C-alpha cells in the first residue's frame, strides 16, 4: 500500500474566529443563554464550511489533506484535555453517563462554576495566545472521551473535502501540563506518556475511520 501523495501546498492552521468574529459572538450568546447548543453547533458547522471553501478558493486542494481541520470552540489544548479524559476531578460530575465529555463540561472547565475554579491560563510558547493548562497527576485516568475531532473530519468528508485534522501531540500536551495538587513532590506530567499513548492510538484510529488520510500532531 502506497502513502497518499503529498499536497502541493498547505498551511499549518487557519483563524477560526470567522471573518466577522462569528465564533466569538455565537459562543458568547450561548453562554448568555440566548443561543442553544444545537444552534451553536449549527453556526460553527457553517463557519467551518465557509473556512474550507475559502481555503479551496485560495488554492488548497479539496481532497489532498492540504486544508487543515484546526477549528476549536475555545482552545486547542482544552480540546485534547476533553478528548483524552483529562478533565480535573472537580469536573467529573459534568460528564455524561457513558463518561464522555459534553460541550457544556468543556466550557465549564474553561470558565469555572461556583467554587470550582477554571483551568489556569498561560501563554502559548511566549506568544499573546493563551491556552488552558491541563492538570495531570498519577491519578489521572486517560481514556477517549470525545469524538469531536472525528466528527469534524466526517463533516468535511460529507461536504466533499479530505481535510487534515490538527491535534496537539502527546508530548506537547504533557509538557504544557502542570501537576495536580494531589501529585507527589517532583511529579512530572511527562512521566505519564506511556499511559497516554494508547489513547492517542485510539484517537488516530477514529480519525482514520472518519476519513482522515493525514494527521498533524503539533
């Protein structure tokens, strides 16, 4: 079996906010209770479609994985936190009965709720972009708890695009994390790499099943 041909050109990612800041307005309306989750999902699906069409107009191929699938509702690191089962214990109650992480829990981890503090924010590699810091300890139980990456790949496929999902890689994810308060002194989140890798294997398999031919691990 031969690997897919490399695209003639590509980009690492694309702004997700929308040409008229549609994402920001939709998310804030949802937080205010003025936009339902279903309407938020529909709005962001339209935004992703517009982005793919725009990138195709600019010359990227529709079916060669050159268009990155880099959308996020809030933060690309939080996306992985929610996907690999790494939400802190204080948010466990927000998971669905099957253990999956719904969008409401995702946003609560970003914003906090009552006495439950949100994840800490810090600069992404000394840039002006801030990400939400994962909290990892010996007690963190990794598992595939969200199919959002795969659903976006399948969405693109249904529209005639073969896109390249962009995911923060496992080493980067753990290197950007901090130890939980319950972790022993000297604990390093990167020591959990062997436990995290099988979940990434599952994630990659789900992306392939959804139609991805290439995956970008940042």
